[in-house]
C-alpha cells in the first residue's frame, strides 16, 4: 500500500509539473507574466542605485506561482529562453521610461537574472543586443546575473561568452556568491564586475564574530582585492544593515530596505525620491538616510 501511495504521489507531482509547463507555455501569450522591481541601495550613501528585475506569474486560475517553482520548470522545458527575453525586454523598456522622467533618475541600474540555458544559448549576445536596442537602453546600466553554480559548471565555455557580453557594454555579476565552489584562480581572471553575497550568510550574521559574519567580511575583502563591487542580498533587519555598513559592504538589498515592487509601486517610490531631491529642506534627509524605506 505504501508503494502504491508513493506511486500515486509521484504521478500527481508529474501531472502537476506537466500542467504547469503547458500553462507556462501559454502564460506569456496570455499576459500572465509580469516583472517585479526590487530596489538596490548603496549602503554607504543611502542612495537608490537601481532595481533587480524579478519574474512574476499570476496564474488566472491558480493564483500566484513562485519563481522557485516555475523558473526550474522553464529551465527544464526550454521555455526559459523566452522567459528571459520577456523579462529583459519588459524591464529595459520600463527602466528607459523611468530614466526619462528626470535627470536624477537617468543613471539607475537594472539587474536581470540569466539561467544556465541562456549562458549556453548560441544567440545570447544577439538577444541582449536586440533588447537593448529596441528599448533604447544604455548597456552600461545593465547588469546580468549568473549564479555561482551555473558559472562554475560551465566555466571553460562561459569565459568566451562572458567576454562577448562585456563587449556589448553590459556588466556581469555572480549571484548567490559563497554557495558554490568558485575557484579563486578563475575568480580573479573572470570578466565579472560584482559579487552578490548569498542571503544565507547575511541571515546568519547574528553577532559580530559569528561564522557567517566572518564569511561576509572575507567576501567584502575579496571584492576589494579583486576590484569587484560587493552587494549583500536578503537584508532583513536594522542590525544586519548596521553590520554590513561596518564591514564596508557597499551595496545591498532586502526586505528591510524594500520588498520587490510592482511597476506602480516602484514609480511611486521614484516620485517620492524626486520630491525629496527637489525640495531643498528635504535634501539633508535624502543624503544621509536610506530614504524612503518602502514596506508593506
Ligand atoms: P535571486 O536572483 O537571488 O533574487 C532574489 C530573491 O530573493 C527574490 O526572490 C527576492 O524576492 C528574494 N528576496 C529579496 N530580499 C529578500 C529578503 O530580505 N529576504 C528573503 N528571504 N528573500 C529576499 P524571488 O523573486 O522569489 O526569486 C527567486 C529566484 O528565482 C531568484 O533569486 C532568481 O534566481 C530566480 N528568478 C527570479 N526571476 C527570474 C528571471 O526573470 N529569470 C531567471 N533566470 N531567474 C529568475
Ligand atoms: Mg539574482
């Protein structure tokens, strides 16, 4: 009976996956996929530096489906190429509109995730070039993120691809840094601009001197040595933020600073920043704090 129950669970799981895969195929056409924008701040100055673009799927019948579920299915089914193109196109177009609102917003950066299949795709460079050109987006403001695992798994073939991407003018970041097995020898020679410290280390940074705090310190110092900027992910508390600032971590994002926002919410944040900026009496506050912190 136990065997049968297991089989039954398995086939329900398989059926579920197949259903999600076929629904995802239609989701792009049905307009169910959107992009959320999570603000990225410069910790040292408190300034908004840009946004991470994150795919969102609101299924018409099933409600919200988590990226952790659908990104993996998209990877396995090959749909990820179309998904990446959608996110890239959508986010570049949106950001170009925000850049045009006010010169003070014109250098906001955009970070987009690439998958392993993207890295192996022969037309990757053309796809990115197309997204940039059709949205009139400045390549210097785009950062493409690759997880440490994806990168190290294909390191030999990836090197040439990364060089080609860099020639487009875009920047490259290693995502979830610290969770994979980076070779330090490769790390120094990789054409990578920044390291994003995995949020598990930030989470474990309970006290100064804890193991995770020391790992964060080591990554910050590694970044400084290699000339790569460092971003902390998953900042959830005021004490984590204070510790990161003390460790000299330059950039950060996390729920404590802001959750991922809908385009409307992000636009409200930008309007708010502009008001602060153009009202002289509010200038001091803009310069010193992380302003304004958006929570819901
Ligand atoms: P990621 O690229 O590391 O993105 C950050 C994830 O951490 C996001 O989850 C974000 O909502 C979450 N996060 C941000 N701040 C905090 C925090 O303070 N605490 C905690 N616990 N979580 C925080 P999300 O949107 O569910 O995405 C999960 C992952 O799915 C992403 O991790 C990325 O690997 C993948 N993903 C999302 N959108 C895309 C996409 O368009 N393309 C590809 N290839 N992957 C994507
Ligand atoms: Mg990422």
